[in-house]
């Protein structure tokens, strides 16, 4: 599999180099093989496949980051109550904030 990734990486880089050379010398070639032919059938498919692999890796990384972020948020510590945050039933934000304010007030009253 490493040879495939080596081909994809080299082909992607050589595609852009070949396109630059072809811009300035469209008929460039060695013997009967033109650079345009090698680019079209050798380098360009590698460049296309490498971009597809890059998109798959990007999607996988984004999904892994989202999962890790959800796990961190699930196990996060509430800064006001200094306890682990637990999943709460859906309710209004006002009611949730009222509960936090009451808990903070109770803690302050207990300290005094």
C-alpha cells in the first residue's frame, strides 16, 4: 500500500510541475512520448486519486474530532457547581440558569 501512496504523492506534485512546463512549452517531450501524454495518463489520475483520499481523511478527522468533543462536553465539569455535568432533559435555558443561580446562592450562604 505504501507504493500506492508514494505514486499518489509524486503524481500530484509532478502534475503541477508538468502543467507549468506545458504552459511555457506545450510541445515538450522526450522522443515519441510527449509531456502532455504522460501528464494526462500518468500524473493527473494520481492527482485526482490523491485528492479523493485527502477528502476521505478530512471527513474521518472531522468525525473523530466531533466525537472527541462530544465526549469532553459530556464529562466536563460545571464551573459554577464544580461537579460533573450530567445530561439534563431538554428545558428552557432560563430554568436551567435559575437552578445554577440557586445552587450558587446556597453555596455562598453555607460559607457565610
